[in-house]
């Protein structure tokens, strides 16, 4: 139960930070995508199911408050969380290279899918401009934000896992 409250808190916290604080700290209109960091991190720390669920609720929150059609970002972040969950078998908490690589890949994939489905299909074919001025700077800014957010998420996950192990030992 504590894990559910903690995850819900982090989803709301990252959403509020992304929409308010980082909106004020934007560089050329680019803000880091904290929802991708959260979804990816919990996906590869906890597995496919948890990544899928966190991705859905993170995306659904974005859909409700920031998007004109419901379900696009929920579905996109669900896939990102699920695919990051596939890497939970090779996840080691002390290694930061895998999380950084997965978050970069997730953010670039997110940007490319958004471009294809939201812009290219409407006849806007300036992919190089979109990639150099929106996708790439967002990915770099997201990685900078990841350096601060990921250790916090990792520490919270380790504490929750330790608590769950202690509780499980009481019942054995």
C-alpha cells in the first residue's frame, strides 16, 4: 500500500514539477520530460507490469491536462514503461549507464513518435528542424534532470524493497 502511495506521489510530483517549475526554467521553450524519467526508471527497476501501469497513469495525467485527445500519451508512455521493464533482468542499482541509455532512448523514441503521429501526418515534413530544435535539446535537458531525479527514485525504490522484504519475512 505504501508503494502505491509513493508512486502516486511521484507521478503527481513529477507532473507538477514538469508543468510549473521546469516550465519557468525552460531553455528556448524546451523542458525536460520528467514523466519519461519516472516511467523508464520504475520500468527497469520494477519490471514490465509496473512500468506499464506507471506509464499509463503518467500519460493519462498528461492527456487530461495538456492534450486535446485522450489516450495518446497514456498509450505511448505505457509502451515506454513496458519496454523499459524488459531490461529489469539486467538492472544493477550501482550501474548508471543502463538507466541513462534507456532514458535517452526512451526520450528520443518519444520525440520521434510524437513527430510522426502529431506533425508528419499533418503534412509538416521538417524532421531535421524538429529533431535539432526540439527532440535533441529535450533529450539533453531530460538527461540533466535525470542526474538529479534518478538517484532519488533509486533510493526510494531501495527503501521500499527493503521494507517489503522485512514485511514478507514476518509472515514466513
